[in-house]
């Protein structure tokens, strides 16, 4: 029953009380009172180590609690414009067009499908899990003829399979799930993009980066990816509620020259493009009310990413992933991805030990103050669980999120007789 | 230059610092330090008196700053389920089906159009401003044949006009903008619904309640309205980012028995219905990640509405509106709505005095700490401005939002020579 990883005291790992409030309280007794509160809050809050929503930095939480602000107030316009500029840096797409729209990440599938694919056109989905199935279903709703190239659960299609599919017909669009959150499988988008450019240069490439943007290496412009889409609550470290994408100029032209009528209103590039351009030019504009507080929070988080540098962020997520996966394997657990090469750095999907009941393990880990996620893939959901390691939990190691998570898992495995 | 309405000290009208933090600080000095901060914050924050986003109650702001929580964590499921139940009470639709989806209010147009209207079917839009034009455009994107019944700027179509339109063809759906935020015009939905039921009982009725739900009298079930749609940032008093609607069982059946294929993925009733039912049954479920913090904030706000009672809320908004409109007219300003009967209770749209330049007046009012909105209707936007009076600003009079707003307008009119 000895713990090999020290669990830090709660007050040190979740200072969620807004930092500006802490900084602004002049007297020592005020700080001390807040510290007590902070400690209480931290103890009642379970560490959220699922593959999104992820833990928030205190400055991000603080930005969520701003007073009501007009969506066309100068202060907000400045922050919205800044967030758009920062997205280009985070996506490494200096000439791309960012979009920030109120919605879930799923909305960016609709936006991709409805703006870039006309009814009857062919789309190839590089499928590494259930999110590939669902993206394909969404594309079909907007009239695409969808072909999936698939792999067994836990694996990814080979480049040869993809090349073979590309030789069968001319696709308007290829979509790739960078990290399938249901399997923890990682697609080699760099090689896939290179292959598509060789075999079918006119074909557009869309990367579902919901569980990867900000953590996995993506060089949107250099690699020639036309659409990278994501959501606020994963490696971007912001609460859920924003659909985010950066679109290449080539793809914008395809959308602008569309022959079929529009098939979405709220998700229309033509509606949102002038709005995004206006805000970036620091001018007021209106199509639908933006999520003011979420955008303020996103801007804070993007500033943090850019300040540290994307290469550093990518490296730190690789290190965090290795640390978690090494520990899990050391305890005799088997990863869902068939090998480390196809495993994501943003989460670890791992089979339950044979002697342990899944719900009991999740509950036990929860009793030690950490929330991890069950399986998501419909055919396999009861066989595995998932641990997210993104943003502050992977990058700010002084918060000991990884240590506390690993300690909670190890302790739970011991209590359930696996270790 | 005398002010007839006293402007209260800033610290009394915007206590935005989370109340739980204030309550939890035990020592007097801690409270005193926070009060100073609170005062500083309040002074730098301009009162947001536009027709949405509206000012937030401190408890709502506090809920926005909660730490990261899994979207399937028991605590969150309880709050999401509670929010759904409360929506039925706020909409006075005990048998209606609530939907809460990440997005802007505009998304609810797409959801209404794509789920309830099949391509080629006829829809009648009762148009009282630009939001009617846009809702009509959205319906067209999803294949509806749209007929508008219109009125001159500032007025609303008569019941006779609507009856005449209903006699021309069989409409699948009639849509009514309850309060057109661009004109401040109020539609008599009770009488319109009665008329539609007499003339064409099979026709579905959808009410765009974006700038009315929670403030204007709506008895969804009693009046037989099939869809009431809104957004979080208006009279519901929550930050922007949630698309909210309550749908009748009759309309759900229409959506379920649809013959044409789906025309939206993210906005699909079929996708969201089991999710909403699960959360209300306090069970985890997943289609797309909900906006956890916004839903927690919404739940707090809905609790406040229901605790006070909807009839009281409706009455308080009528009183607030009368107070603002009486003052504006007393100063010689002319309302955009042609008479009080067609004027909304949630905002006042008012022409600039002839001798005053619009941008100067807005800037002057801003210099007195209050933000109001310019015109929105494309053909008339430079001629008028808009003052929102919803939720805490209309209901919690002890915060003196209305007094401060009227004082700022009066003072500005004086400084610009109108008074």
C-alpha cells in the first residue's frame, strides 16, 4: 500500500481563485483568508484529467468571470482581434483565415462539410475511430459521397491503403482525425498530406485537430493542410463552447466559388468571413452574438501558448505522454493503440486489467481526487479507460497534475488487487 | 446642467466579485480589501445597457469561474438536468422539450428550419424588422419557400394581413419575431397564435424569443406555440454562447416523421433529443461537448427567474420599460415603434434628436459610464439608438441600473444642447 508517487497537498495543485483577486488584496490577512478558501475549493474539486474539458489556468478562469461587455465594445474587439491573430501562430498558419464561432467542435465538421463540399462530391475519410465514423456521417448530411479507409480498433490505415484509395477516384476532400479521442490513435498527418499532394494535388485536406491542436505538432501552412479544426476545451485550455478553425486561402476560394447553393446558415463561411476580418481589423461587426467571455478566456490561453512557443508545447506534451504511458505499462496495463508510434500524446487510452472491473477502477480513482474517462468507442467502451494530459496538466509540471493522477491510478490498482 | 436622477456611487451598482468569495472571507479586513477591489472593478466597468448581452448577477458571474469539470461528472449532470427542468417553467411549457446547445441564438433558427421544414414546404414569416429578414433567409437555406408579411419600419403586420396571408396557401410553419431587436417592435404572439389555430390548425408556430424569453409574457403551452427559441445573453441574464429552445411534442413528432433526409448534423433534433432526455434523467450522455460553465451559469440564472415567478418578472419588465420610455419621451425623443402597444418591454429603440449627432451621443453616454447600442436595421441604423432593460437591470431596482442609464442619457443630451 506504499505510494511510489507523492500526492502533493491540494492547495498547491489547483489555485483556481482568480489571480488578479489574489494579487489585488493588499493585506496579509486577506491573502490568508483567500488561501484557506482556495484550499477548500481545491480539495472539493477533483482534478479533471479526461481528454477534454481539461484543467484551466487560473488566468483563464479569471477571464471567464468578467462583467457583461458589449460584443462591439472597443475592449472586446481588441481581444477578439488578438485571439484571431494568435490562432495563426498556434496553428502555424501565417496566411490562414481563423474562425471562432460559438458552438462545439462538432460544428466545425458541419462548417467544413457545408462550405467545402458540394452535394454529390466525393470525400475520403481516414478513419481511426468513432470520430471518423461521425465526421463521415456529418459529411453525408451535407451531400458528400463518403468513402472510409479504416484500420482495426487501436490502429490506423497505412499510407499504402490511403494511396490505394486515392487512386480509385478523385476526391474533393480528404479528412483526417489527428487524434481520435475514442481510441487515442494518432494519425501521421504530415505524411498523409505529403501523399495527397503527390497523388491528387487539387484535393483539399481537412484535419480534425479537436484533441491535438496546441499539443501535437501541426505545421498547417508548411504541410499544406487546408482546414485545421478544433474546439476550445482541449489542448487550448479554455472552457468548452467555442468552435475554432483556420482555413487556407485555397479552401476559402473553393467556398467562395461554390456552384451549389449554401447548405448551412449559422455555419456559413460567407457569413462569418467578413465578421472575422472586421474584428481582426479592430472594427465592430455583427452576424450572430459571439461568446464574449469564452473568447476573452481563449485569448488569455492563446497568449500563454504563444509566449512559450509551439515547439516547446509540442515537446512538453510528448514528455508528459511518455511519462504517463511508461507508468501505465510499468503497472502491466496495455495501451489501446497498437504501438507507441500510433499513440497520441494528448491522451492515453488503456485497457482495464483483466482482474479489475472498469466502473470500480474509475470510481476508486475518483475517490482519490482525480477524474479520468471511460471508453467511448461503441464496440469497445467497457474494455478501456482514458487519461487526458493536455495544456496546464502536461506543460506546467509544478502543478503536479500528472504525479497526482498517476498516484491515484496506482493506489486504486493496489486497492483493487492488481498491484 | 442639474441632474434630475441621482447617479449612485459605483460600488453600489455592480458587485460583480463572486458572492461566495465575499461570504467565505472570514476576517473584516479581507472583506474590506475585496470591497476596495470591487469598487475599482465597478468603476472601470461600464454598465452594459444594450439589448444583449445584458448585465449579469454576481452569482451568475461566479458560476462562470468554476474549475474544469467533466461534462459527464455527476455534479454537472445534476445542474444540466436542473437547467432543462427550469426552462420548462420559464417558458411555461410543462410538456415541452427543452434543448440547450453550444451556439448563438441564430443556431436555433437553423435548428427550427432544418428539423421542422422539408425542402419545398411553405413558411410564413411575420416580419417586424431585420431579424425577420434574416430568419427568412435561414429558412430558405434549408429549402423552405418563404413568404414574408411585412409592415413599415417601426410597425408590425396587422392580424388582418396575417389572416389574408394564411388564406393564400397552406403553410408548414409560421414564424414570429416576438421582439425584433433591430426595431424594438413587439409582436402580439398570443393573438397571432390564436389566429393561426383558427385558420390553419396544422400549421406549426415558431416564436423567435431571443429578445423576449424571460421578460415578455409567453405562455408557450397555453397559447399553443410549437417552438420558442432564444439565447442565453438576453433576458435570461447569462453570458452569450448558448442556443436555447423549447419544442412542443407535436413539433417533435413532425421532426421524427420527417420524410426528407436530415439537412443539419450539429443542429439535429434526432441527435440532441436523447442527450437532453439523458441529462434530465440525471444520466451521462454524449453527442458534442456541452458548454459546461455557461450551463452552470444559466442554471443559476434560471433558478433566480423561477424563484421570483414569471408573472412577477413580466410585470417588472413592463414597469422598467415604462420608466425608460416615459423619460425618453419626456425629453422630447421619439420612439422607433409607432406606438406603445407595438413597443417591446425589453428594449427601447429611439430616434436621435435632430440637433444631435448619433455617434457623439453614444460616446457621451459612454463617457458617463453606460454603454447603449446604435441602430441595427440596415436602412435606418444611423437614425436611432437602443437601450436594453432586461434581467437584473429591469428587475433588481436596488442596483439603480435604470437610474444611472437615464441620468447618463439626460446628462449627455444636456451637454449636447438638446436639453
